[in-house]
C-alpha cells in the first residue's frame, strides 16, 4: 500500500512540475509573440489610414472611440502634417450588410469631403457581388464616392433617389456601404463643430428677435 501511495504522490508531483513548465513556456512564447503581433496590427492600421487620407508625410494621431447613431463603436484618427490638421480617418460599422456587419475606414478632409476608403471586413457579402465593395466605390469606378461630401451630396443608392450607383445585383451591400459612410460622417468633429455653430447662431438669432420684440413692445 505504501508503495502505491508513493507512486501516486510521485505522479501528482510529476504532473504538477510538467504543468508549471508548460505554463512558463506558454507565457514566454506569448511575451515573445505579442509585441510583433501588436506591431503588425499597428502597421496595418497606419497603412489603412495612409490609404484613405493620402497626404504625403501626414501622421495619424491618437485614436478616439465614439458611439455612432446605430449604436456601434467608431474609431476616429485625426491626421496631421507639420502640426496642421489635414483630415480624419474614421473606422465605422454598418449592421445592414447582406451577411451582417461590414467595417469600413473612410478618410475625410477637414470639411468632411471623402478622400478615400478601405473595406476592412465584408466577409459576409456574396462572393462576386457584394464582395466587389472594395473597388466599386473608388475614384473613377461606377459607384465613385471619392471627392463627395455627405453634407452636400445625397450619398444613398440611386434606387433610393440618391447619387450612388449600387453594385450590380447587390443593392443591400451597397446600401450598407452608404450607411457606413453616414455612420462615419456623423461622428466627425467637423460635423459636431458645424452643429455647435448652427446652434449658437440659432440662439443668437433668437436673442436678437427677443430684443427687437421687447423694443417694439416699449
């Protein structure tokens, strides 16, 4: 019986030692690989930003996370050159793709005009149809949205009386792309600034009107 207990004890000790060693090895491997993975992800993100805000020598600033009108999280990157703001890169999500959510990064100039876009995820869209999204809306393509501003252009599909030609046989995917534009544009600081300015102007006009009415009443 004593021999059996000894064997069991040795087995438990051996398994414990093996577990500790394996855990340490896994921790070491993670510490070695985590940084390169993070660096690769950061480089991929910077490349995407450079593609959508194609200003030579520009640098992306610290990311700001905000919630869009559809309840999804968007990420805004201010882009500067020589200390001057040259645009924003905005990563936004539309829930309305044919296969679910699509994620697109858009580049806007300081006034909100679209400079470029990069589809980060449209994996659920139909191959050969909605999957054409990365190219269909680029400069010179049939659904071209580059150089347009959602404030002055109706960036919805033509079937919805908008200005954007939908991908052939993929209207749902095209609507999702246009929705992603709206979500991204809606969180731009330039839009918020314009809204604040309009509110301020409205209040000022209301105050002036009240003053005139008071004078007229006197």
